[in-house]
């Protein structure tokens, strides 16, 4: 699918960056004993696992439709993104909070702070590269929307997930750097614990945002309003179509839209002519919105009741 190309580069960039950063953070934690470094190490491990699951979801979604899943496996990308949000971010956030509380109760002085500073600065550089890649990949799909609107409205889950991951990683690294710096300069190790608690809270906030968005996609979202309007216009302007009585859309995956509509065609059409008119209307819709993979058009009659309200015919009258 076309849309699957968008995001893969960003996911791979994030995976490479996070895997390298995770190793560096754990080495720094061993030398420094910093709870912020441990929390950030867990954060990077979670992020790396996230990217692996996103790649797995993309691979699973490309399977052919089967007798059990007759509309295909496009929503596999939503499922694995939901797992990323709920499990990995949540576990990472809870672990960081637990570690922060433990270090508040039992402070541990930071040793060899140069390791912590070096790794955190390296992490900021690598995460900046990953974040920039995600931004570049997202811009063609973002259009005129704000970044928040893009995250809320995007149908492909990979880019919003990577954008929030990278943003969270950047903020987390800055929080860890602040915590370690204050702990070293003041001699109070509880600042390091405070940084750990801030990182855990950040992860939980991101987990909640992603879980809400992925839940909505899993339940099934309609196509964007502009896409719906374009589809309806293409259908209404097709030969022999008198009016579109109503139309419904749903994303079966990021790049697959299901369209179902009741349509009033010219009444004089024979059955073969009606079948040809339906085929032409379906093709017009696919030409307008290439993601339109499945179309069901039901010929119907548009009637006006005795109170002047219009609508489709009753089930007993449908043709």
C-alpha cells in the first residue's frame, strides 16, 4: 500500500537510534548509579521494542484476506500500535515511577557523572536525528493541519507513534540531564530521583494519548471529511445517478476504506444497464480516492413522506 511506505523510514531510524542509546544509557547507569539513567535506559528499551512491534504490525497487515478475515488484516497495524501504547509505555512509565520513589526513599550518590553527561548529550543528538526523520516523513501527510491535529486524525498509526515517542524521548533526556546536573552540583541525589519521577509521568501521559487514539482506530473510524465529500461528489456525478441517499465509510486499515451507500439511479435502467452504472460509479470513487478498496452500492428509491421529509424507501419497498 502506498501509505505503508510513509513511516517505515521513520520507524527504522527510531529503532537504530533507540537501540544504540539504550546500550549507552545502561553502561552509564552501571558507572554512575543514576536512577534517571536507569529510567532512561528502560525508556529506550521500550522505544526499541515499540519500533519492532510497529514493523511487525506493518508486516502482518500485508497478509492476503482469508476466509476468517475477509476484509483483510489492515487493522493489525492498529492492534500492534495499541499494544505499544498500553503495554510498553505503561510498563516503562510505571517502572520509572517505582524507581524514582525508591531513590527518594534511599538516595544514592551519583558517581562518575561524566558518563551520564556524555551519554545524555549523545542521546539528545541521536534522538534529534530520529525526530527530524519522523517530521520529514510526516510533512507530506500532515498538509495544512497542526501537528496535534495530525496526531489526532492520522489513519496510519506509525508516524504519530514515532513522533510522540521521539518527542517524549527528547523531553525525557532533558529531564534526566536536569536531574543529574542538579544532583551533581547541589550534592543532593534526590534531584536525580525527581528527574526519574518526571520521566515516568511523561511516559504515562504519552501512553494515555496513544491508547485513546489507537482505541478509536481499532473501533473503526470514518474517512476524513474531505475524502468523504470527494467520494460523495464522485458518486453523485456518475452517469445515471439521480442522488446519493446516504453514504457510510470506515477505515479497514490505514490505506483501505470501506464505502457503503444507498443510491437512486435513473428509473428506466434495465438490470444490465444498472449493473454497468454501478460499476462506473464504483470506478469513479476509486479514481477519486485510491484508498477506496471496498465499495458496496445499493440501488434504492428516494421518497418523501406525508410530512414532506425525504429519505430512503422502507425495507419492504427496497429494490
